[in-house]
C-alpha cells in the first residue's frame, strides 16, 4: 500500500491538526491537516464504495512562475470498482479566480489535474 507524505506539524501545515485510526487502512494512524480534510476523511471512511485510501499522497512537482514547486494531494482514494481518484480539498473561497491571492492555489490544482490523471 501507499505511504503518506507526512509533513511535520511544526511547519506551516497543521493549524487544525487531526490524528485518528483509519479502519479502511488497517487501523493505521491517519494524519489530517485541517477541519476540512477531517470532514473529507469521515466521508471517505463511511462511504461504502471506498476500498482504501492514503492521505497526503501522491507528491507531484510542477513549475509556476519559473520556479519548481511540489504539491501533495490531500488524499488518494481507490473505489471498490477499481477507480482511483486523487483529491485536493479546498474551501470554495480559495477557488475564486477573481482573487489574486488564489493564483498559486489555482495553479497547484491545475498541475494536480494534469499530473493526477497520470497516477495509478
């Protein structure tokens, strides 16, 4: 199975840090970095169509403003029918293209759409 890319809580992530045991991942400790990620995890754990998942996976690289960046999806999900999804969980306000503060987030999501469609 996949291994999460856990970011130390002392970094810029983890303001609303959650840690719990995940039944669909063999009771492994699951690490979530926001209330929104926690809510998404609850839906994944309680969805009968989900076989397994891995939080903070996969990690991708992309170029933005001439600089190389990395991004980690919030969750990789495998459905019981074999379908695989890479998920990024964001608040709707972070997706507004009219707000210039969202440009990096929107570029990250665009890179994830392209690279995530190529993942297993």
